[in-house]
C-alpha cells in the first residue's frame, strides 16, 4: 500500500487563479496550514496579506498566517468570504 500525504487542496477557482489550502511541512514543528491566492495568504483576521519568500518571513508572519488544523483554516475562510 502506498501512503500518500496530501499537500494541497483547491478551495475555490477564481477565473484562471486558484485559492488553495496548503499543508506547510517543517522538520522542527508540527505541520501547519495556509490559505493562499496569487502570492498572498489569508491571515487569522480574515485579511489577505503578502507572503514573503521563506528567508524573509518573521515569526509574527507565521503566527498570523498559519493555522494549526484544516478545520481552523476553513473556519477563517468561511468567515472571510
């Protein structure tokens, strides 16, 4: 049996653009989740913000824009729509 780990789910299609839920994998911490669209991330306040390249992301960005579970991410998504 092949054990597959899903990394990305399509939430909504906006023309030729996609809003997707991504699993963010880290060797040092538990997996988190991000909702992404056109280089932006949905933060926990339901606002879109620019996602910097990994070496330029600060801890406060991860705190605002990463969710502990799929359920938490989707609750924010539903409230922000």
